């Protein structure tokens, strides 16, 4: 009779240990796993960074679209056309004075390299 209780006790201990290890594994994966809480926080930060980049690119695109619309034949700004032609060809009239200024640093550029 004592052997029977010992077997039942061992089975119970084995089942409880298996359940505890399973819960431990699930808990670990929910925090540290590929789809866990820490990875979710990292992805949220990546999403915010990407949204900021998209907003900046949308602003840049809008500026470029406005500038291109001024160069279309139906709405041609001759001063802008002349300015762009001179800038791209690096030309000027002999009687003109040209003033150069430094361009602002581009985001992400080191400047040292």
C-alpha cells in the first residue's frame, strides 16, 4: 500500500514539475521571445522612427512638387528657370557678382569624413 502512494506521489510531482516548467517557458517567451514584450517595445520605437522619416520625406516631396510646378510650361516662372539654369551650368554674366554661402549640414552627415 505504501508503494502505491509513493507511485502516486511521484506521478503528482512529475506532473507538477512538467506544468511548472511549461509555465516558466511560456512566461520567458512572453517577455524575451521573438514576439515577446521586449521585442514589441523595440518594434514600437522603430515604427515611431519610420513615421518621422515618412513625415520628413512627405514635406520634402511637397517642396519639390511646388518647385516643379513653377517650372511647368503652363505656369513658367522665368526667374526661377534662369536661376536653375545658372546653378546647374555654373554660369553667370560677366558683369554679375556672385556670392557663395555654405550650405547647411545635411541630417545624418558627419562632417568629419
